[in-house]
């Protein structure tokens, strides 16, 4: 019997992906006021180039209002 619902990612869990055009690794994540250390104005979704298990290779871009907006922005950047 097929499941009636599919498991979903927790609401604010980071998303790791690889840009299919460039092979560029990205991480999309949420930072709120308690985690705000990027010198930006407010909480929101950010992205940066990062291999899982390693530090980021540059500064975070954002904040964006949704994880999808941050992801789409990351996909428009030429590496």
C-alpha cells in the first residue's frame, strides 16, 4: 500500500544542493535574530557556497523572504 503522505523537510532545516550547470555547491538556511551574525538587517533565508561538513567559501547572500527565493537567487549566480 502506498503511503498517504510524504515526509517533508522540517521547516527551517538547511537545504544542500548542487547547481547542475556549474557544479557549484550551495546551502540555503534560515537565520533569525538570535543567530544574526552576518551584518545584515534582519532575519530571513540566506545562501552561501559550501560543501557539507566544511566552512563556507564566502559571505552569505540574503536575507530573502522564503527559502525558495534564496534558492532561486543562488541558481542565477554564475560561478
